[in-house]
């Protein structure tokens, strides 16, 4: 693949064949080994997180289209070999998180995907993309599961900074683009339609009332966690990636 043509995105334009029962690979070994190696790369390249997470779900019975998708990822890596994280020395010690969920994103299981990314100042320090273990009955339930996971991660980072005797410059902020989840988080009463997500509601509301964080709204087109839960449009992808702190280390200016 050293002589391949670089790609501008890590995902194929049409992803529907990924979930079709097609002819399986005669030897799935190369596919599995390649996915195993790329999983390590997601520790420093969050732009690959959702793509590799999706392709790793077909390790048992990969098909030809899955292997072409992995080759496309390699073409993208070739075009972004010089990209890396930049951690500014003068970055403010302020936690800021983006939480989102894609409801019933899997065509086969109808399970949702939780995603979040957390910044310390301008530096991305934590991110996650994971498919739910159970099916969510509503988009609000899926959003609240993502909110609860993000709140727990922010709380852990908050305690970690305290142990390191690092004083934060403000109350952590958590951004969510779902109006229903935002409303329920600030509503003291539970409604019949939200009883099945009561535990997550208690977790999120309790931390808000304790002053651990502020839950703030954000526009969908400014939701940085989009790249961790779905394949966005090429223009949106290129718009979000620089905001995650990835820059060309050969041309830092």
C-alpha cells in the first residue's frame, strides 16, 4: 500500500455493504491482524476511532468489502502521517466535554452508539466511541446513556486533577445538542416516558446539582463528538478534525 493514492477521509462513501451477508474472505487472518494493529493507532488518532470500531465488529466473519474498507483506511493514514496532537503549554486548566449519541445506528442490531470527547483547555485528553449493549427505546434514552458516561469520565478527570494538586480555572462544561435530554437534566420531576432511564437521569442531575459541571446546549453542526459515532459528510469531517487538536507537525503554523 506504499504506492496507493491518498484519501481525504477514513471511510468509504457507501457504507451499506458493510452490513450485508456477502462472500466471506477465504483467509480472514490478514484482516484480523490489520484491525488489531489499527486499534493501537486510535490511541493517538481519534479521527480513526469510529471507523476502526465499526470494522472491528466483523472480525469473526469478514467479507471482501470489509477488507476494501480497511485498505481505504490505510490510504487515509498515508495522507495524514504527519498529523499529531499539540498540547499547548499555556492552555487553561478547564475541562470541557462534548457528549452525543447516534440512535439505532446499527442496521443489524438497532443499537445506538455512545460517543464523547473531553478537552483540558484546548487539548483533547479523552475520547470514546462504543456501541450500546442493549437497544435504546428512544433517542432521549440513547442521549442520556451518553451523558451519564461522559459525566462519569469528567468526574474521574476532576478527581485526577485534584490528586495532582492542579487547580481548575472553572467549573467543567458539558455540551449536548439534544433538547429533550437537556430539559430532563434540569427538571426535578420524572415523567412516565423517562422512567426506563431513571438511573442515568439521577447520575447526571446529581452531578449538576453538586456543581461538578454545567450542562450547556450546542448546535448540531458544532458537535465535535460527531466523528466518534457516525460517518459525517466529507466537508463536516474536515471542519471538525482541526478542532480536535490534530495539526500537521511538519507545518505547525
